[in-house]
């Protein structure tokens, strides 16, 4: 589209093209600090999630790192569990459980994950706290940004970004510590001997944290996160969300503390705009539910504080449901409505899958055997007319102690192992064993016959598996 200068009167001529920008430049949000019940809950979750994230890689278990996803060795240690790529089904189960839990929590109470435990929210809170400690409160930060460049401003900005980058790199270091031994990783960093892929991921994850939490902040929630877009499919009028009581609050307006709002024809909202100033995404909750709302409850805390100061009842902004606000329901009534069919279905499916995955893990045998037939010799005649088939067994010891396994076979009369029938396997290792099976002449008709390999640990009857295969008898 073309652009022309306006006419002297400011009116565009009939044949004049008007340029309309489809891009709105970002207005930086300066969230005001707030204290209250939900603020304490947010910080409790910040502490809990970060203690787990930063502390777990340093926790030792049986002489090794408690949680380690060793991609190079293709072994995944989770406390006393040792998982292999063949156990991918458990990762699938975990992802399904996480998705269903998200659906359930969203149907019941909106974006609780976003407001309290999402890494973007958690790290934004931490980076905002660092920014506040260096640059001051909301008004001080706004004055600093609007003021001219000076040595004082440069020093504060430099210190803030230095702390941001340092925290981001420590986060990247911890993240990589889940995939390689964090103690070895720390020694490599001290010796300046970090490998190329470790270096890449430490800096990539570190600067991703720095960029997302330090600069993009609410932009990630509003434009990059897909959850904000499809959450409405899980909401209904009985979902607990952050809600402004419009019937009580309107018409809003300023008034003295001693004035009678009814005499002035005003509602409880004093139009202080503090609910907007504390919002990390910069929305006005008084305009109703918006997809940018992450359900953090900051506006509830600050509004309750204002209501206390002016002597009005709390709850002008609160966690409620659309039906609850419209019908004036009590909290107990809204809780009872929470047990609706959608919630019960989500709960039932989530419980069933969680129990199934948990039982499967509990009953899992830490021994895996793969049987591979020798394709070079399908079947052959050996001494005394016996028929022999050759196999290769891959025996995987998923325990953390050395084991000796004995191999036997069944399924045909007289079938026996004619080779070494035992194999010693080190902890969390895989050994390959060539096995020759023989049957007496005439024990089976020509063709393919199903058989079973039984592999059992010596001295531990629980470590036993049976694998199917076939025995070929030539014509």
C-alpha cells in the first residue's frame, strides 16, 4: 500500500490510499510488586520447583547420580529404576498422564499451571525479582528507562544483565547436568574442557532462559504458547477462573474513603487501576475473561488489599465461576458443581492410566532378552542325526548388580541347549550369547515349530523371562 502526506485540513481525499500498520509495537509492562495469599503461593511454587530442578542432579543414589538420562550409553536412571530405549512406552504413559492432568486442572480451575508452575512464569518471577533488587520498584524502573543514558543508568543495567546472564547459564548448566554426570560436567567447566555439545546446550538453554524471562516475558504466554489458544475448549461456565464481580463493582469511580458509594451511585471499584498494574500480562481483568490471563491471582491480592483500606468487603476480584457470579452461588455450591461429567471423565481416565503405568513399573522385570535367529544357517544336521538351529540372544541386565543368567529351551521333545548355557552380565550392561539348540532325529515333523527360551538369574527366581522363537526342521 502506498502512503501520501495528509491534506492541510487533515482529511484524506477520496482517492487517497491510507496506510494501516498491522504491527503494534510492544509496550513494556512494569508489573507492580504485590503481597498476599496467592503471591505467597506463587513464591512457594517458585522455591519448590527450583529446589527440585537445581538440587536433583546433585542427589546421589547407590553411588551414582539419582536422576540421569545418559543418552550416550542409552540408559536412563531414575532413583532405583534403570530404563532403556525399549522402555519408551513409559515415557509415552508419562506424557499422556501429564496431558490429562493438564486437561483436568484446566477444566476445574483454569490456568493454574500457567499461573503457578509453568517454567516461563517461574523464571519471569525470578528475573523480575532480580530486576527489582537492582533497579528498584515499578516507578523507579519506569523513571530509569525513560531517563537519559548516564553512568548511573549504565551501571544498573549492566549489573542487572550480568545477573540475568549468570542465572541463565547456571540454569543451562543444570539442564545439561541431567544428561551427563553433573559432577563430571562441573569438573570440565573448571578445567575449560567442556565438550562441543555440552557447550552448545549450556549456552542455548541459558540464553533461552535469559531471553524468554528477561525480555519476552508475557509475549511468550500471549503469542508463542499454544495453551492460551486451545484452553477455551476445556473451559465451561463452571470452571474456576479469576473473575471481576461486575454487578458489585460497577459503576466504578474514585471517591473519598468516608463517602457512601450508594449515595454517589457508585459500585465497590474505586478505579485505582492497581489490578492492571500488578498483572504480568498487562490486561484489565475488569473487561472480563481474556486469553492472556494466566490465572496467577495477583489482581486478587491487590484488590483485596484496596478493599481492606477503603473498608469494603473482600472478593471484588476472586476465583469464581461464571455460573457462580451470575447466580450468586456460595463457594460450597460452586465446589459441588465442580464434580460434573467432564471432570469425572477426566479424573477416571487419569486415575486408570496412572494406576496402569504405576503397576507396570512396579511389576516390571529388570531383565530383557531379544532372540535373533542365525540367518546364515536356518537348520542343519549334526552328529548322530540331531537337528540344530543357531540363535543369538541379547541379554540386558537392568539391575545395578552383576548377574549370571542360565538359558534353557522348551516346546519340542528332547530339545536341549548344546552350547554354553550361562552368561555373566555386568550391572546395567548388555551381553550377546550364541546359543545352539538341538533336537533328536524324528522328534518333530518338517516345518516351523514354536519354542520358548527361558532365561533366569542364578539365585534370584524373580529375574526370569520367557521369549518366543521358532525351530526349523528341514524336509
